[in-house]
C-alpha cells in the first residue's frame, strides 16, 4: 500500500509526499496500538484484544470493499456517458 497508492495517484498528488504521509500514519498506528492493546489486555484479558483486532480488521475490509464498489460503479457510469 505504501508504494502502490502513491504510484497510482502520481498524476494528481506528489507520490513522495503521499508515501511519507502513509508511512507516518503506519508508524503512529503501530506505536499507539502497542499501548492501546496493552491497556486492553490488562483491563479485559487476551480475548478482548483479539476481539478488538477482529473488529478493526472487519472495518478495514468494509472500507476497502466500499472503495472498490464505488470505483466499479464510477467506471460503469463513465462508460455509459462516453458511449
């Protein structure tokens, strides 16, 4: 993702800047997750940690799927207007 998205959007965004922003978000998320998951484990146990990770994964899948569907619908709409 760090290299694919900036190259895909290279005509509209500076790819180096976008890659840097994505990398910074990844590093911040990794640092925060260490503390948040540690606090969650101490307060609620390991089962809750895995439930939290599952929930975050499901949200990621839903968001990515919505993006794919929106892109597909947009490409269909563009083809109808061109033809």
